[in-house]
C-alpha cells in the first residue's frame, strides 16, 4: 500500500473545497473524495458539489455581486467541465458555478480528487483506514469530514419537478429572489424552523401560508405565538401538501392541500413553496465511529475548534451545523478544519 495521505477530505461542498484550498496551500497534498455520480446519490441529493449545486441564483455569497461572469468562467474552469455546465444567466453567480470555481481553485493548488463515496472508516487505528465505494482502501494521518446535510423533502413528483423553480428548502438562501418578492408563499412544517422560515419570508412576501398537518404547532410556545400573531402569516391547520402546482413557463403557481379531517382539498395560489421539515446529516457511514448529536450531526468536542471525538478527525460545514446551514459559514468552518488539521499534523511531526 502506498504511503498514507497526510489529509483526506470527505465531501465536496463549500466546506470541503475550502478545506482543500487551505490544505493544498499548506503543502499537505490533500485528497478529496467528492462523492460518486450514481442514481442513488442523485435521488438522495448527495451528488458531488453539495447542496449548492442544486441551487440556481446565489445572492448572499460575498464577492459575487450581480454581473456577467461569462468570460471569467470560460477562463477559470477547466474546459472539459465548462462545456457541460448550464448556460450562464449573466445575473451574478449560480450555485453550480460557485462550486465549480471552488473546485477548480482547489485543483489549481494541487488537490487530487476521487469521484467516489467513502462507505466505511476505521478510526480506531493509525493511520486511519477509509474504504471507498469501489472497495479500495486508503490510509490517512488526518481526516476532514465535510459531507454536509441534505434537506428533507416529501418525495412528491411535483415537488421534485419544481425544485429551483419555486420549490426550496432554504428561505434565507432564496427568499429574497425576485420570483418570491411581493407574492404569496407557502411554508410546510410546524416546528421552530418552520416559524423562522415563515417569519423571514414575511420581509419579502405579500403573504405567507404555513401548512401544518395538526391543529397545534410543534414549535416552542413563544415561536408559535409569533406565527399566530403575525399579520402576514396565515396558518392552514390540519392540512398536508399533496401536489405542487405550476407550469413550464412560470414554475410554481400554487399548491394543492389535503385535509387530515376529511374536508375537501384546498388549492392555494403561491409562487414559492418552502419545505421546513428538517435536514438529515450525511453521517450514516460514521455511525458508531464518531460522537453525534441526537439528530446525528457530528459533535465538535471543543468550543471554537473543529475537533471531533477522535483525535486527528475534524468536521466542517453542515455535517456539524444544524443551526446556520449557509454556504459562507460552511466555507469558514472548512478553513478552520484545514488549519486545525495542519496544526495537529505539525504537532505530531508529520
């Protein structure tokens, strides 16, 4: 077996590529497992480049104001990848474009990439042993886990059809986009996150409908009261989303809601549907290997550091963050993880 890698990075979202950039510039020669391109990963929303690759406009990542990036993209991204990218919309950067730029920047500094998943890990012995989805084994002195978390969806065909055309799982990411401004919007969910999403959307929406399958919100009392009393929020009790309505030209135009009380279906006009039914961190392959929260997010074991429960293993991005879940915070923690790994390796004389 070849010499162990100094650093292996698992994941290819903003956290993973930022970690790779910093590790590569520190001469750690990082190896990134960006994930496999499979139908299973497509359906699960875990293809390479992370959740941002499933997003269209990105208005809140610093450094990319509205403008035409066509020539910059042509000059910056490798031709074999540029040729398969969607046309640039000339309105700033899109999610896939931003991720391709991050990936290319990491490659420019010498990052190596394997387009496979890591499916099994051995963190009990050093160097660590990692098994990829083709059955190959790799060794590493340090590991950065940046596998992210995927938004939960209901699994409706119409929901999938209109993703990024009015269906979203992140109000903070997408709520200010032109298609949602001064229009009626729908939030599905009844917990604190759903109330937060609805409250945030009232800054832009004409009206926000909260769809909840029960007659009482699961949110904390103070959050529930905030939603009930808000003049721009209307709660549709005892209702479930059964179909997202829309067309090819406009995207989402409304929703069809079933009743949990035996009443007739209800159609509500809306230009946006925001799912607020939670996220699932991509940590199944780490079960029993690293300490996790009750929601299966990786635990940082020291405040202000990306340390996990295993010395030499670090966590970055949404896989360890169930609160902020933003591209810029993920990138920031990717930087932190790279610096933590670099300093840990140096302390070990590696």
